[in-house]
C-alpha cells in the first residue's frame, strides 16, 4: 500500500476593502450597492458562539449557499476541494485544508473577516472554484482553551503573534500552527500528523503515517505590490518496514494591482525522494500573466508553456432600492492539484480549465437579505494528475442564502459528475447577536467517489450556551452527527464520518 502512495506522491489587493459600519443592517445596505455578491463578505464574529467544533472556518462556510462538503475540506458550486485557493493575510497557501477538521491553520476567533468568491473570481485571480481571502484581527488579544484545541493571540504596537494547537486522540490527529506579523509583513507556519489508514497484513497491521508542514511569508512594500514565498513539506512512512517518502513544494509569487490593471507571476518546484525505490523525482511549473479590469476584464496568461486567455463579466442590474439581478460569465485555469488520498500538492503539466455562468437575484429584507442563484460549470479540459489525462465534466445547480434577524438558512441542489462532492445540502443557524449561544441544524447528501458509489446522507444538530463574566467567556455545547435513513452507499470519508462531540472552551480577553 505504501508503494501505491509513493507512486502517487511522485507523479492582493486592498483597494476594495470596505470598512463596514457596526450595525449589520447598515453594512448589508452598503454592501448591496457596492458589491456584486452579498454573501461574499463573511463576518465571523456573528458565528462566534455557535456550536461549531474548534471554531471551524469550514463549518462557517457551509452556512453559505452553494458551499458544501467535499471528500476533504469543502466544495463550492460543484467543484472539488483541490480547486479552492486560500489566502491568509496576503500569503497564498497551496494546501486548502491544513487541518482535517477546521480546514485552515487558524480558527474563527482570530479572523476579522473573510471574502469568499463562489466560482465568480475577479479578473485578478486564477482558479476554478473559489478564492477564500482571510484577514485576521491583528489588534485583538485573547487566550482560549477547550476541547480539543487551544489558541492565543498577543498584539503589540505594530505587530502580533498567534498560536494554535489541537489534539484528537481517537482520530490519531494533532496539529499546531503559529502566525506573526509586523507592519506590512506576515508569516505563517504549521505542522500536522495523522494516520492515513491502518490495513491488516496477515496477522499484523500496516500503519501509514503522514506528517505535513508548511511555512509562508508575505511582503507588501507598497499597497499595490504583494510578494510571497511558501514551502510545503510532506513525509510519509510505514511503521512496519520504515519505508518512507519525502516531498517538497516550493512556491514563490508576486502580484501587482493598480486598480484597473495588474500582473502576477508564480513559480513552483516539486522535489522528493522515495526510499524503497532509492530514487528522486522533480517537477516544476509556472504561471504568469497580465490583466485589465477590476472584476470584469480580460487577462492573458502563460502556464507551463501554454497560452491561456480568460475573460470575466460581472453585471448587477438594480430593479428597485431593495432588489437586484446579477449575471456572471467567465473562465479560468489552474495547474496545482491536491491528491485526495495523501493530501499532497501535484503540479499538472496541462492546466485544467472551467467555464462558469451564474445568474442570481438579491433582495434586502427585514434586517437581512435573500440571495438566489442558478449556476453552471463546464470543465474543458478537466485534467487529472499523475497521467495528466484530459476529460470534460459539468455541474448545474441552484443555491440560496436567507439571513434575517439572527436566523440564517442556506442550501443547494445540483447535478453533475464531479467526484468528491454532494448533490444537495440544507442548513439552518440561529445566531444570537447578544453572544449567548446558538443553534445549528442541517443535512446533506453523501459524497460521490471516483468509482461512482456514494456515501450515505448525514444529518447534524448542535446547541450551545455562552456565559460571560466580565472579560471571561465560557461556552458549552454539543454537536451530534448521524447517518440519515435515506441515501445509499457505505463509502467513508473524513467529512462524512464526523463525530459527535462536546464543544467547550473558555476565553479570556486582554
């Protein structure tokens, strides 16, 4: 089994940040006029006391229409997890699911706000399904401890330090991360360890262990220039015979955006060593291009020697003070793939491409909004790793988000043949604006596997209660997951075998 894994292994812009008012109703109205998509801006403080294990950013994203579970991480409008891109404080990170449970190397407590582009990427970005931009609150000081994680942040005059750790003994999983910054520079590092699986071999058991780590830095010498460097490392070994594989992915990039035009370039080098084959391997790749436009526009890129043209069109038509129609049409490309079995970045020889159309309706309602969208995605080519085989795939669906007076509902239903995704999802959350606790309910379809089978549907329910004593907060709650009586299949994925667990933590502000 290890030999199979070894073979698999071988094979910003700040000008549009709007500082929203304190009152959410005012923020929604302002965003309604300024932004193409109301649910794109996610204020994590509204979810701070929901019963979400470990402050999971993934679970918060699930409460937005069109976002659902994947075989790892999350799926946006039918795309698989490897099509998502994460940018934290200007640092682009190649691995979109740092932690198997919470997806990112930080939990929601440290986040100021997130911007999620749901398959509607502005012209300055390349990617297939989503771009998640995370900006942390560098001035917030706190310490937070509970089960099964702990974190702290220490602010300074013009700098900050953040640390996070988690340990899940019955999942054989542990991870730790740190983040720091000063002025216009940020850095991040993380490490995680877990067992991929344990398989019986005669009378013994073969345990495949995985360690992954990453470091990354971002420098912004000017407000329209961002330079970044990142190193991703993977180590796989077999406890029984000590066979091992090492892989390293080094990425460097620079982007320049002057509001109406810009350029970006990224280089990637993948190197590794296979102990049982006594061999080394390497692969490199690059993307470089320039564009004209803000959201709508056109760009020309060269990716591993191939010229790619992308065009995006954003339009919002107001049919009243509280109602607007939306239209997006565009295409984009991507050359970095994350293999779902070993969570290892792979550089594709050929870029995979997607064509997307989204038509939607937005309407302001009492202290909230309604967002409804029809979407279609056509992949040509849909490039798979290792052999870089090419095929065509499609997804068609509808999603919605309704947010009003502390109640938020969302969901989607779609058809298509993209492995690693679900066909439908429905979520409900009762957000307590006074920070006293909350309720979440939901259910979703099973995950489609590459062989065409599908896991069973899953339902969940959670409740929490927060108690505040001066500058201390105690949150207690519970989340219960269960398989639903409908939905066929018994395929097990990490996201479909979520465990029921208590949610408990204590937070001190300073």
